């Protein structure tokens, strides 16, 4: 027979997050994520005594058969007052129910613990921004001695894509989690022989199941996200008047656009929709929101010979004027043409480069040359020489290269390799050796890939990009 008792074996102040920690392996199931992060229908526990309802932790005891159905559900509803809903029957989220998390202890099949997660069934048990104290042992990849404040979203993502595949190999990431940066950490672990193929397979499987944009939940719709800062219209008018004689100068136009886009970003700072726009990247600010709310802005002439800059100060929200139709049409055509026609250039270059470099190989360890390429190390290029060798045999680490900024180093290079019929590992660098990459001609495809990427992006980006150059010395040869 099912029995319920109060449970005093856990500090009730942290009971909710103890439940999350002990249930962390369930994050690889959609049922658990839906239960934890949404208000939804859940099965009901109907026979809890009135004096126990609402307590932080309860113990539920019974036979294994009596409790078996609960193992499929991370959370259940408990009505605050008497109800006609029976055990295991689904009930809708209402203000009249508590939400309790269900936790079975490994090896114990005749009892489970119930943790109160929410006093109101209309509210999700957890919110991704909800903060709590993370202590050592709550997740495999947090091994620091002191506790730290984290949030539910970071905890779930760490468990799913780091702790589950790799254990404690990659430390807990208590910051904005960017998929590209995670990939870099994983790549480093593979190169150092710490991450196995099986671990990597699980990482990829969890990552693709989770979503390649790295978003646990997204709220794209809010009162602020549907509009922009009303002050932008006034500031735009001031800027257009201030620079009215320079509206064909791309530098001035880029300055105007940047100031107004920065105002739009500030408008959504701290808004619930901000994480969604951050996940979308720069295009959402520089293209989508800018064109709809601020201005269509800069464009370039359609033909290769036309180097002029077009400028449309109105936004799509303002409406399209007749005189703007040609320029807008050209932007649309340019993007389609770039993707449909100009990508062929990159494809042709790829085939050309493969024909030339397909036989290029690393065939020995060291040609023992004492010649190399003189390279001035700068803050812009130092990462390109990590794990390369100098002519005196020093391997260049990131720390050593940072300390060498401003100096000229003589670096081993395939340009000076004396190996007959191929190259040596020392002239090519340690990175390729660690990858066990001996047929290295494919590396040349990085050149043609740039052409392809540039053409593909034209479909999505029509604005003219600009870059601030603060130091011309890198472009000047004395």
C-alpha cells in the first residue's frame, strides 16, 4: 500500500536544486526538459495526505509494481485541495496544483522522493535564468573547492554537452556558452589524446539533438522585440541632417548605421528576447532589425564596374518609396546571383587546387634545414604560428608568441623545406603531426573556401561591411 511521509534527510533550502543535480542524467530526454522548463499536463498524485501537501520533500513508499509508472515521469501534479482526479491521470496546469519532481534513488525500487518544484502549476518548475548555488559534486565537471553561483540553463547545457560525454575533462562553463568555443575545447582535448572517439561521438550526438544554435529555450517575442527605441527616429533625423552633404560617403554611412544599431542593441539589453538575438548573430542586427526598424541603409551598385554606394534612409516599416525600388531589387538580385553563379568560381578553384596539391605529403620527420621565413609577430598574426618551429628548434606556444609580439622570429616553413619529393613535419608544424595528417594538399582548399563563403553570404547580407583600421603599419612595406 502506498504511504507518504515527511522527509528530513535533505536541507530543504536547497532541495529543488538537489533534485535537479540528482536527476541531471535525464537531460538527454525531451520529456525531462519539457517537464522542467514548461507548464504542461502531468500525471497526478491524488492520495497525498492533506497535512503533507506543500511540504518541500516527501517520501513515497510502496511496492515496486505500485511505483513503476512514476519512473517514466520527471514531475507530477499534486492538487492543493481535494480533487476528483485519480492517481496517474493527466491534469492540466492550474493555480490549484503543486508541481513535484520525482526522484528514484539508484538500487531502491520500493520508494522515491518527491521534491516541491513549484507552488503554482501555471509556472514552469525551472527557468533557464534561475540562479542557484553550485557545489562540488553536483555535476561531474565542477571540481572546484568553493561553491559558485550559476543558473539552470548553464547547468543543463554543461551536463548535456560536457559532463555527459567527457566527465570532468572540460571544466564547468559558467558563462555564455558559444558552440564554436566548445568545439575549440573539444578539438584541443582530441589533439592531446584525452578525448576518445566514443566521447566525441556522444558529444556530437548530444549537440545535434540539443540544437546546433546552442539555444536551450528562446523567447523571441516580447513587447520590446516587436519595436525599437523610439529615440532612434529622432537621432536618425539628426544624423542625416548633420551629414547631409556626405551621404554618398561609405565611411560616414557606416558611422551612422553603427550608432543607430548600437541604440537598438541597448534597447533590448536585459530583455527576455535578448538571448535569442544574440544566438542569431550579427545578421539579425545589421540586416533584419536594421532594415525593418531603422533604415535599409547602404548598398552597392549591381554591376562590377559600378563602384557607387546607394543609400536608402527609410526602413521597411516606413514603407518603400518608388525611387527605392530599383536599388532594393538590385540587392535581392545580387544576393541570388552571388549564391547561384559566383559560387562556381570557388568550386572551380577547389578542383584546380586539388589537381595541383593532391600529391603533396609529409614524408619525413625533419629535413634539418637551418633556413626559415622571417616573420614579425603582431597581435593580429601570432595565432597563425602556434605549434610551428623556429630554426633553432623551439616550438612556438601561444604564450611564447604573445611574449614575442613586436619581435621578428625565423620560422621553419615549407617554403624552405629541403625534403625531396615532399615536406618534413618540422617545416609544416606540430599541429599537422598531432593530427597525423600526412597528405596535406587539402589544406590549400582554405583559399577557395573563402571564395565560396563570400559568395554564399551575399544571399543573406546586402549591407556594405566596414572595418576600423587603427594601425597602417601592417599594410606598408618599408
